[in-house]
């Protein structure tokens, strides 16, 4: 290998390859953090949806009890 080629390759490596690698890792880590944040938000939304469904089930049960009382009242009369 030519003695001049080694410093040239070193300069190219230090000016291009290393920064690309470092910033590539930084971007990947940042993307993973945003993905985690998105999943946390999605989990929170699903928990709220579950609570909403539980409340609507309770409302339906209460409505069912109300109609059962009405039906029982009509049978007795």
C-alpha cells in the first residue's frame, strides 16, 4: 500500500465513516424512543377504551335491571 494512501484513508474514515456511524446510532436510538413513546400513548388509549367499555357494560346492566323490574311489575299486576 502506498504510504500516502494510509493518511488519506484515515482522514476519509475520520471525516465520513465515524460521524455517519455515530449519528446513525443516535438517530436509531431517537427513533426507538419515539416508538416507545407512541406505544405508551397507544397503551393509555387502549386502557381508556377498556374503562369506557366497562362503564357502558355497567350502564347496560343497570338498564337491564330496570327493564326486569318493569317486566316483573307488569306480571304482578
